[in-house]
C-alpha cells in the first residue's frame, strides 16, 4: 500500500475542496477517505485526506497545494516514519501499564522511547518492558532544575509527543513552551469541573453522581488546554473519595488511550483552545 | 397487597438492623426488600425497607421503632396517598411534555396539580392535558412580588414536590426556605461544571467533548444543592452552542424523569449537601 | 439561505470526489459539509454534500453529475419540501407521545399526517394533538383485508415514511413491498438478540445484564431489515420481565427518535441489508 | 479490621432477615453492609452481609445460622485466605495483560498461579510477570487428551477460579463438570446475540450499530452459562469485522475485569442459569 495522509488547515473560502481534490487527482492520487470541517465562527477550514497512489516528490505536491489555497495555509504530508513518545509518570501504574502493553503488542501506533518518573516506584515495572526508566526526583531542587533534568533526558530522543501518564507535578510555562501542542495530559476529572488537586476528593465532597476523565494538550494554564477526549462513569453514595479514585482509573486509562490513538493517527487538529477530532 | 414502606435515618450504632427487623417481625411484617447505608464520615445510618403485612396502628409502630433507635432518629412510614407535584416552567417544552405524558398514562407516580409559567408560551400545550396553567409574569414587579404570586398559586394545593422543569428564574432563599428539600431543579450541565447562566455556551467555548445534565434539590446557593441524578452525552467540534442545547434536551428530560422516579418512590435521602439514592 | 443537499451513491472509481466537486464548483455551489464512504467489499461509493448557492435548474445539475459518474449512479437532489409521515401504533404510548410532542414543537423535521391504531386506546391521546386517528382493527378479518384497510388510509396522504411506533402486528411481504425502505420500525431488543415476540421475557429468562432497542427499516423478514440505530441500558437481577419492559421504554423512544432524525435529515443510505449513517 | 463476610441462600420464608441478624447480634457482630434479594419466581432468598467483630468459632456460628434458616439453606462464611486463579489463553494479549497488570499491583483480588496457552505466543509476555506459563497444544491429539493435560497442570494448584481470557477452544462437558461455577469466560459479543465463532464477522455482516462483550460462568452449553457482566459500545458503517474486533478488545477486557472483581469480592450468586450480583 502506498497511502498518503494529507492534513490541511487554512482560512475558509469558496472552492477549497474542489481545488484540493483537483491537485490530488492531477497527481493520480485516489481519495480513500476525506473529512473536512469549517469553523464558521473563526472562518477556518480543516481537512484530513487519505489517498492511495505514489508521490515521487512530496515538496512539489505540497507547493502545488499551497498555490491553490489561501495565503498562510498549513499543509502537512504525514511522513511514513513511526512516531516516538516519552512518558512522564509519578506513582500510579494504570495509564503507564496500559500504554506499555499496547506498545509491546504493536497496537499503540508509536514507540515508547523512555519513561521519566519523579518517583522510583514504577521503575521495576517499566523495566519488564525493556524501556529505559529515568528517575528524576523533584526533591531538594528548584522547579527549573527539575525541569532542566527532564528536558536533558528528553533531548536524547527524537520525540513526537510527551505523555503525562499520571504525572503529578505542574510543569512551568517555560517548559511547556518548548513542546507546543506536543504534551498530552490525562486529568482525573471531567474538565472544567474539579480543576487542580484532588479532584476525587472534590467530587466526593460535592456528592456528584458521575465522575470523569479528560485527555488534553497542555498549555500554560493548569488543566486549561485543548480537550481531546473525555469520558464519564456513574458513581453513587457508597463510594468514598478513595474508591472513586479506584473506579476512575478505568476511565483515565481508557480516555488517555483513546486520545493517543486519535493523536497518533493524525486525526486531531488544534484550533485555538479547542480540538477538531476526525474520528 | 398491603405493603408498607419504612424510611429511617439516625446516628449509627451497633445492632440497628437487628433492632429494626425485630420490631417489624413482632408486627408480623415480612421484609420484601431492604437497603441500608452507613455514612462512616458522618456516622449516620440510613435504611429503606419494603414490608408486606397489615399494620393497624402506624403511630404505635413508629413509636416502637423510635424506642429501639438512638435519640433523634427520623422514622417515616410512607403513607399510601398519591403524591402531588407542581411544575414551574419558562419557555422550553421538553421536560414539561415528558412529565405530562407520563402523568397522563399514570407512569409518573404523582399527580400534576398545576403548572406555573413566567411566560405564556406553554399554556396552550399544558391545556391539552387538562392541567391548570397559571401565567405569572416576572416583569414589571419585584422578585418578592413575583415569588409571592407563585407561592399564592401553590398554596391552593397540597404539594409534595415542586419541580423546576426548565424554569429560568433564580428563586430567592426566602422562597426556597418555605419548601426545604421539596424543590427539584434540572440544571443543563454536569454540575459543578458550568454553574449559572448559559452552560451550553460555556461548554462550547471551552471545547468540551461531553455535555451533561443534573437534577438536584434546590438550596440557597445557585446550582449547589444535593445532586440526585446526572447523565452525560458525547459531543464534538461540529456542534455549536445552540446544537449542544438541542442535544442536551434529551438528557435533561431523561435525568429529570429519573430523579423524579427515584424521589417519588421514596428512594432518596438528603444528608447534608449529598443524597443517598437506593436504586 | 439557499442550501442544497446532494446525495449520491454509485460504483466506486478513481476521481469521484474531484469530478463531483468540480461540477458543483462550476455551478457556483460552495461545499459547507461533505461526507463520503467507500464500501470496499461492495466497491460502492456514497456521499452526502451540503452546498450553499442558487441552482436554477435541478434537472440539468443532476444530469451533469450523472455524466461525470459511473453508469447506474444514483443522484438525489433533496427537495426543500417538508417531509410527511404516518404512524402505526397498537397500545403503547411512549414512542407515539415522543413523536407527537416533537412534531407539535416543530423539532421532528416532519409533519405527522395521520395515526393508524389497531386498538382504539391511543385515540383520545392522539386527538389532543389534532392529528387524525384511524382505528383499523385486525380482528375478525384476514390479514390481507386488515392491510388493505391500512393501505387505503395511507393512500390519502403523500407520505415519505411510515413509522411503526410500537405497532405489534407483523406486516406481510406484499404490504411491505409497496413501501420499500420507507417503513421504519422500533424493535424492543438489541437485534439480532431476541428476535420476535416478547423480547423482554426472553431477556429476563436468559438473565442478561443489558437490554436494548433497535430502529430499522422493515423488509420481508421479521426484524431482519437494515439497522439504523441501536442503544442499550444496564439491568440487573432485581428487574422482572415487566420492569425490564418499563425500563426499555426509555431507550425505545430515544432510539426511534434518533433514527427518525437521521432519516429525516437524509443522513441514512441503505446498502443491501446495512445502512450508512453520516452523523 | 476483623471483618466477616456471610453469604446465605435458601428457600424464602417470613422473618429470615430478623432471624439472621439476631444470630449475628448475639455474636456481637455489627452489620456494616447488607444486601438481600428475593427471587419471587423461584421463591429463593439471597443475602450478602459484611460484619465487623471477632468470631472465635466459625463452625458454631454457621451451625446456629443453619438452625434459624429453612432446610437445605446454604451458608458460607468467606475465609480470609487470598483467592487463587489460573488463566487459559490462546493468542490474544489484551485480557491476559489487563489481569496480569492488576495482579502485579495487587488490585486484582487474587493471585494468578499459572497460565496455560494452547499457543506459545504469549509465553514471553507472561514470563515478564514471573507467572509460570504452560504450553499445552491442542494439535495432534484428542480433545480428551488435550483437556487431561490442562487438568493435570491445574491439579498442581489450589484454585478458586479458572479464567478463560480469550481461550478459543471449546471445553467438553466432562471437563467443565469438574469445575462447576468455577470457570469464567469472556465472550466477544453481547450474548445471546452472535453465539459461537466469529461474532465480529457476524456483527459486521448484520450491520449492527452496537457491539458487546459478555463475561459468564461456563456450563455445558456453549456461551449459555449464567451471565455476570455485559457491556456494549457504538460502532458504525466505517468499521469492518477486523476493526470491530479491535474496538471490541477494550470492552472485552473491561467486562472481564469487572466480572472478576465482582466474583472475587463474593458479590455473585449463581441461581439456575442466572446470577444475582450485589454491586
């Protein structure tokens, strides 16, 4: 199979689909699946096109597409190369394990290049899967030093995404700025409810009947980045905060996996503080 | 059938279930279904017991139960009488219609005695069902006057519950205090997210992937009362705020109906700012 | 707004999207939303395109599209006219009521032209909504006579769809053949489980932990037509068959409404014994 | 904590709860949580009672309970000992991995004593977790010989349950009879739909809009045993049979884990071909 994946976002205008598909047809590319969306508020156009066919010269195809699109269009021909990710963890195993199992059986859609933990507790488990685990403690050092150590480890790898798989430290705007739209977090509530620390304790105290989990890109504001995926489950009066946390694990790992699948298959566009997800 | 429903809440202590069931057995009452819950934080005990048998004297049974329970216990022998409710509405039809249809076909578990609308738009619809509709405008008068008019209408009926079926005015603490734990509201978000006005607009702007609805008892603080039932549905980037509102109607009416069913079957205890729901 | 909705299904081939969008562009039609699907097993192509613009001559646009498509393509330019439906019912109110309420408040997307019941029990309710109700008993007559009477009533209306809203009689192949892909049924199980009579009784006896509902087009084989929409809810050991039926009502009406919405918005293609639903 | 878990099932009669709770009170046992259910069709009573307190002599407590219950009652005082399970697998990793991860982090509620695979493909993975893996091929031997080899491995362990974690061979009635109500299977459909082989292929060909998974006890009839837990997810026309299988993995592992949790916490009673699950 010689499939090509084309992602485009640009200012909306008349005839975009015709222009794009004509260029693809001229290159003998056949459209297998095409999704598009127009954000009418922002007047923006997004499309994800899977084609079959052989493209000798990606640069010239890209140039031709740009010539047929409004100024400042963003055209991305997704390379064939496998994607690489790093995982940041603290103490909880469930998201980490879920990702490592998928990676082991080649169903993740990415290679896990390394794991960084600010506790050592998951090191032994990670090593079962032959993934390098780096213990970077946050104790007895400044946040800047802590983050520099993390960045130093990450710099050894060509990474497409950094996944906070229940990493319980807040990263600084400076750190985040280095990886714009490349850091994915799982938050243990249905945002925007229960922002910040101890969401299950907050949920218990409020007496909610549903709890949730949210996977989102990380931006400067805590738990405020573009949401990729969310899920909820029913709870009742018999669960205390700790039991809610146990029940919540199941959706945390499910939501994070779903979000990773969508991101790694290049189905997610970020637009302002929102995402467009072509499922 | 001579079923009796017994609701008890009291301070927790050793032997409560034994004491209660012994008293019931002495009255030749057979337990059909029994649910109990101990709130270990608050040290409170709750039970809901369905019995079969004939009780000549409710007062003496109640007294005997109280004699076998800790001080300040709350014992409630649910009377056979049908429950009565009033509905407060504004412009939206979906919750009102769902309740009226159930009432018409005797599946609501209560009689709808009257409907009060601060707009007249639903009057014609309500009258199809032969329920008195009172138009009480909020315009050109103080909130106190507006609420006094409502209270005046309500005072003509023996009401068990007042249901805010998309009633878009905020009631004052004084009004609410007259109907403690008797007012049920449907809020069009998964509380505590998006408290207050325009939750769908808030949801759209935040770019959430789930929206929700919450049925709760009304207390002094807006959208802060004990939650009875909640439900969520998935949304995506293609829905604007208005389309989210349309999609949300389906769960608003479903959640309100579910909550009413639970309340009207005496399955819901209020404890502080939470509910215990014996489903 | 001068929106045009174009539905096309044809044999799959290279360049279809380009050809179609080029024709639309030549007519100054701008694509607002486009969905397409290729059934690779059947080698069939399906698309649903919403355009904005003014088309003077629908026939010539259709002809031009056909000229640019493989032989035997099916091109449908959806007319602006409101759709009309008829409802067939027996004794249960919940699906009927849900549809009538939506129709009353203009959120159904169709006019309900008439209701035919093989019992009279829902007549009074239907008449609240000023829809003609025809009582056509199935008793003391042959199935052919029964169906001829129904067909005779239906023939008085220009109908787009006939909705079996809990109509508990099995229609003959002859009757169904008159309304190919135009009859929509709600079956009270998650097909293909529990085909036929008394699905809740079957579900109770099997001890399932979920029950479901299925909306489908009606074909010759009982409960075997193309599925449009399905939904399930959790049940447990405390529900008997009758209580399952009560719980099931909620999803029956929700699934039927969802299916009707999708059909009435021309989002559903039938292909063999399956549907393609562009949500 | 000195908690005691008491499970009772017997013929229903008047005063059972009183009798049982009186005996527990006489032993200074305080009831923490009690669930009961009366199967009115079968006239059977089931209860699960968590008590706190110290019981010197389990046998005498049990005897006393039996003396206060109808003839042929089944009283079970759950021992404190950790439960042990064995896993049977074929080629698919997802259920196996989910269980092993939980066992590793002590959240499964049981020890995995051994894994038996009729293929060798999962051996390397299993050994990461230091659980003995036995390869017992089904090839070139009779079913009786195959099952005898499995039974021989199992006989080395004191096992509470045998979990078929995507074990794709059908076990004989003789084998199953040795482990009555002790074998738990995950079936990759919402039973009773799509019994037998290739349920996802069946689901694809039927064009369903939901797929499901079912965890059940194994009895003589294929896929016919008492259902413990079920779950469904939505699918659409874009998924072929293989993609449905991939999507189905997520609920297969979730349902099996949920069922195991319920069984291992002694929340599940088997009654005829059904289960009572006290959640």
